[in-house]
């Protein structure tokens, strides 16, 4: 398909489709499809076929459905939006299976509210990050942001559609997405849900109608709030409405409501009061950013939250009281007494509460502060019973520690079920990540207290001595700089010379000092050790011996280091074995864990690189190394990780690490490694050790070279 | 104004520096000074610690010698060293020794940045011995009765490497600083830059937005210092959104997405 400019023939297209869609086995009819693609302009052909090929690596049915629907979509949407739609369908497939994915394909009309011309939409995937940060900067409860079918909030999460494409231009669509997010934020921030909406609306003969009218009233009130709080944003929101022709003069009655709701202390109860009157007339049409109101979804989340936050606050206050009283021995006897006082309005207009313990103002930790804010947003105040510290054992920790299991959260990767974290995986066929694909858990290697460590040290005693000496020399090396303009000691040689110069009448140098320059090593290193089944036997022994020697050497050096083993079987069981955490001392337990390293299952690598990168990123060090010790290439049982897929995912993960300033390096004993390692690590960042026996010696030598500066 | 060369210990703060007290820090500092106790100022950068020291120096009428610590700063840089002048070696006092002799205030800013061996020389000064060991001279320098030692430290950088040791911190009277409350901060920004109250208030709002982002992509929010900078730019005719970007956002992050989000935040306010 390189001959740009010429249309591809139906025949050519049909052949390609037959191959990708495996018609030999699937019996799909592609002739008609090929014919309709053949009449498209060449760029559209290339675009469409490119996607069909990519999607087919995930699922052929989806690829086939995509091809049919995309032909119509191409007339109305730009390539960017169609690509997003394809990815959306594949994500749906990963998450929920074939049927929902096919539905997502057929839902193109819903995916984007179709415009009449090609539009430049913005994708949630691209702007979600910025918008979340934006929302986070605004005052109030910490909110989450997710992709959803409609624009709405449950009072903890804001849902925005996968694409916003109502405006012509991309930056206007971004502004609209931002306006939607801000408007949902305003509902949580300015108390839309403080009233019992389901009950209030159910009192009307037509609750649906009541909801519509209430939403319109709240929109008037919230617009005014945003106008006061964020005038720049409100100007932009008004401009968007004007461009969409949404600014009409309100009916008389609604003008009056608008005035009443625009005053600074209007609340949701004013909207409900006005609803009685407004219900009878017609509501103004919805504005572009207002989305939907889902009082039921809110009620559900909110009642769980109120319960949880009350318990959490009381438990946290009990801990806080204990800590504070320990610091101040002269505290009053009796139970700790917390109160809140109203401080003057803070900048965000949220009434700031000052927390006092036994009448003394205290600065609560961030977590408590956020709880107070959230409770205040729900209830308008902090009821006194929330401020009574919990008695020890009053609540089962399971009540407040285990978060409510929301399967959606699981897929968002924000929710950690039994210590699981989710990592994406790179699908090279799709040329995109599979979201939340790997379910990663950290485990401890069970320590084995045996003779392994002492045996190893005895076996390699000569090497150990040698290592100590070489590594000692590396340690915070002090270099003596001579002939410096200033320093701690006089440089006698220089001085003698200078005095001689002075006697001769020539100018005397002022570089007469010696200074010790200390180069402080500031290195953090992560060892990622292959614990896959293939290491069974002498490779495992060599790995363990190498780790012992490495630890000895690193202890002499004083570099910070961690050791994790990796293995896994399928994406659902990706496991990282803790052997030594970065801040853990090299003690008997760590030694026993090294001894306890046993081969496990397969060699899925991407998740391990990603998680260890994440851990390294949290360490502050000038130089960060990620050193992999492995016996072979990435491989996993049965779900396609074998071969190119696994290699490409690992490569991607290593690139991610590099972008964060981490230097990856690989030491392997796989003789075939020269075929794939340069592709993974770059030509210079790996070493093949040809004799397992030599691994301990080699790896310490490699480490020395790597960290020499 | 004519530039004047002054020895550091002659540097008296002559005009009253503008300082808004945020609590009882002035009274505590004075009491500590009267009792010859060293003082530790804790708090994020740009929240008024240096200004407070200038103000206290003016109040107690002692010269102020400030040393900004960095990772190359050695004990000799503080205590002094031999130099060769005209063919002879002469001893030259470092800023700490000068302060100790002259009875000045020595303010070691960001003390944890300094090399660990510098702590060793301040320890004997910070307890009731009040002496400075001058190893090179083989002498102990006894502190002038007016001498005052103050150090600052930012507990926000949570790093094991950059934490203040217990043996050090337990010698000091600690004063906790934080960004001033909103009203006060607005007043400071307005006063320091000359912008009106309404604008200063918006800048403070913006600062709060960035402080909400601490821990979600930002290491620190905007400090009072940065607000003053932005306000000064605005007072000289720079557009508020641009001023926020140049003086604040760019100063606290390099991350493109974060900068974009901060732009959206500032443009919603103005
Ligand atoms: N309490 C305050 N009173 C007056 N000005 C202040 C106050 N706090 C901060 N500032 C302003 O902020 C700027 C930065 O404060 P500075 O003392 O340099 O911070 P730090 O030493 O804590 O890093 C000062 O130059 C001043 O303009
Ligand atoms: Mg300072």
C-alpha cells in the first residue's frame, strides 16, 4: 500500500481482508465490503484498512464489524475520532468481552453526537489527565474522573464521554469538556446533593419532569456560583453557549427565578422551593455543559460515604488525640474533646473549620482535613457525634479499611483489591496499550533459614575479600585536589614554587591550597530477578549466590538497593516477590529470603518492569538503575505473551522506565539473547554471561563498571 | 543609590522590614534570644522565614549574616581557613566565626542541604557551651553574648537523606512557618507589589489551587514569594494569566500536562 495517490483496487482490498479476517476459517464474506472500500479516497482506504488489520489481531469479529460501520463514519468524523472509537471498542472487549464490544462498534452514533460536518473532537483519553488535575486544583472533595456514557456525577466521580465533538474546533471542544467537568464539580461543591432529591422529586406527579425543571433551576444557581468563583471560566462557558445558539431570553417567571438563585447565599433548597412554581411552566432547554442529574446514583454513593467517613473520622481523631497527648504530658485528664470552630471564610469561599482539641487549635493532618471538607460538603457542618473519638475496638477495622468493591474502580486501576495493582500492557498488533491488563500482586518470599548464605560466603571467600576491597575504593571516594585557590590545607609544593616566583619578581600564584573533594554516591538500584520455572536448578543457585555477593559488595558501598523476583502465569496472576525493599536493612531475614528464592512459573516481564519503575520513581537519587537478572526472553503460558508480543511489551516498559530517568540494564545467561536484547535494551545495555558459574563474579564486576562515574 | 562595601558584621538592618506576624513567633524568638537558645525555622520555601529573620535582626538591633547552604558547603566554609597574602599565610574567619566574634545573628538557610560535617561544628554552638571549635587553629572560640544562631529547614522534602537528625533538632527552639492565612497573604501580596486587593485576592486563590495539587503531581504549591513575583509582573503591565505562568507555574513544574492544567486554573480565575 505504498503507492500513494492511487486508489486501491477492490481485488487488492479483498485479498488483504481475506487474510486478516481469516476467511478460510471464519467464512466471512468480504467481497461487498471490499467493493465499498474501493471507492473511498486513498487516505481513507489506508486509514480504514490499517485499523482493520490492527483490530484483527485482537478479534476478527470486531474488525469485521468495524470495517462495515467505519465506512459510514468516515463521512462525518475525522480519523482521530474514528481511531478513538476503535480503541474504545477494543478496551470494551478486554474488559467485558465480545458482545459488549460489538455493541460499542454498533453504537458509533452514540459514541459521538454526530455533527453534520467533519469535526475535530477531543478524546477523554487525551484530555482526561489535564482535566483531572484541573478539578483537583479546585476546592472541595477530592474527585475522580472517568469515562462514562453520559455527563453526570455520583458525587465522588465525574463522568465525561469518550469524545466531545459538539464544537467545530478542537480547542472549543476542550473548553466544552472542561466546562462539563467544572459544572459537575460545582454540583458537589455548592451543595446540589445536600437535599434529599429522590424524595423531593418523587412528591411530584411526574418525577421525570420535576427532575428536568429542577436541573434547569440548579443550572441557574450553579452558573451564578461559577460566575462568582471562577469568572474567567464562566466567560468561556457563556461564549460556548453563544456559539451553539443556546442563549435565549428566559421566560418572565424564569427571569425571576434566575435573580433569586443568583444571590450568594442561595442554596439547593431555594431551587426546590422555586420548583413548586416552575413545575407548572415550561423549562428552558438544557445548556451544552449541564449533562444529566442522577439523584439515585448520588444517593447510593452518598449514603455509603456518610457512613464510612463518620467511622473514619472518629477513628482518625482517636489516633490523633493519642499522638497529641503523648507529646504534651500536661494535657487535661478525661476523654479528648474535639470541636470545630468557624474560621473566617477562606479563599475558596468554603467556610474553613478550625479543629480544636481541648480548646487548643490544632493543625490536622491532610487526611483528616479532607474528611472534614467532605463531610462538610455533604452535611453543611460537622455534627458533634462525628467528633467523638472512636473507642478502641469500637469498629472493626475491616469496616473502614476495606474500601467498597466497585468493579469499575478495579478496572480504573485506582482500587487495590487485596494488594493488587493494575498495569497496562502494550499490544504491538493493536499498536496500543491494553488498559489495566495485568493484575499485579506483591508477595514476600518465604524466608528459609539454612546454611546457604554461609556456604556461599565460604565457597567464594576469595572473591568476597576481593569485592570488599574493590568496592571500598569506590565508596564516597575522596579526591585530593591540588593547586586550588582555596582549601583546607596549604599545598606545600605550590607554596614553595610561588615563593620562589615571588623572589624572582614574577607574579605569585594564588593557587596554593589542597582541597578534598568528596563525590557523594547517590545511587539507588533495583534488582529484578527472574524467578520463572526455567531457572530451576543450577541457574537458580547461581542467581542466589550472585545476590549474596552483590549484597556484600553493596553493603560496603553504601548504595541503596532493593531486590524483587518476578514470575507469573497469565495476566491475572502477575507476581512480584519481595526479597529486599529499598529501605530494608540487609539482615538475617533478607538473607533467609534470598536463600528461599524458588523457581515459580513463567516470564511475563512488562508488568515487573512497570511496577519496579514505579517503586524506583519514588526514591530520591541522582542515579537510578534497574538491573534485570534473567535466563531468557519474556514468555508466558497460553495468552499470547510468547514471542513478539512479550518482547514488544517489555521493550515498551523499558522505554517508559527510561523516560523517567531510570537506566535499565540486563544480565542474562541466554545464549540466544543477542538476537533480541539489543532491541530491548539497546546495544550497550546488556551482557550475556556464558557460564552460569561465572555469574557471581560477572555481576559484581558489571555493577562496579555501571556505577563508576 | 551608592553601593557600599560593608563587612558582614556591620550589616545592621536599618529600616524596619515589612513583616506580618502569623502567630506568636516574634515573642518566642525574643524569649529564645534572651535565653541564648538557638532557633530553628521550619517551613516550606518562600513563606517568609528570611523576611522574619531580617525583621528580628532589626528588632533586636544585631547584624544579620545569612549563609545559604548547599551540598558543597563544608565546615571550613563556615569557620574559616588560611589564605596566602603577600607571601604569608593568614587566617580568614568564615561567616559563622565572624558572627560568633561580633555577636551577630548567623542564619544558616536550608541547613540540611549542607554536608554532614558542618553539623558537627554547629552542635557545640547550639548548646549551653556556646563555643565554636576552630580545628585548624586549635582553639575554641567562645561566643559573644549577643551572638544568635538560627537555622532553617524544610520538612516538606520527605527524604531520608535530607532529614534533620534528632541530635541536631533537639538543640533548637522550633518555630513553625507556613503560608499565611488567605487574608493575611492577600495583604502581604498587595503591600509587597502594589497591586490592588482584588487582584491580590485572585492570586492567593490561584496559590490555593496549586497547593491543592501538592502530592498530585506537584511537589510544592506556589509560595508567597512566587505570588509576590507574579503580582509585581502584573503591576508592571503583564497579563495576569501570563504572569501566573511565568512567575508561578514555570517556577514549580516542568511537566507539560501540569503546566497546561495550571493555565486552565489561572484562566478560570481572571
Ligand atoms: N509574613 C510575611 N510578611 C511580609 N512578607 C512576607 C511574609 N511572608 C512572606 N512574605 C513575602 O514573601 C517573600 C518570600 O519570603 P522569604 O522570607 O524569602 O521566604 P523563605 O525564607 O521562607 O524562603 C518575601 O520576600 C516577602 O515578600
Ligand atoms: Mg529564604
